[in-house]
């Protein structure tokens, strides 16, 4: 995704409470698109987060326990 202005990440919704980092999926998305060609498995759901690609990324926010969420790089 050379020249992209964002970094898309995807994670399993269940991970939001477990503190598992979202995985970067930008390398698998064709062009500057939010379309994800994969689908979540049966009984699961994903969340998608996009962070700024130019000038660095901000913080990933806080989890329900008040601690900062991790972001996989």
C-alpha cells in the first residue's frame, strides 16, 4: 500500500476484552480501499480500525479496563 494515507487493522471482537492486538491487514487490501476480501468465521465478528499513515500513528485508545489497547505492527 505504498502512498496510502492510512493503516488498516482488523481484530476479532472477542479480543477487545482480552487485550490481543489487532493485526495489520493493509498489505492484503488492493489499493486504497476499505474492502476486506476475507470474512469472519461462524459465530465471530471483526472490528476494523484505521490509523493515520503519514506522520505516525496516535494511541489505539483505552480498553474497558482503562488500559491502553495494543496495536500490532
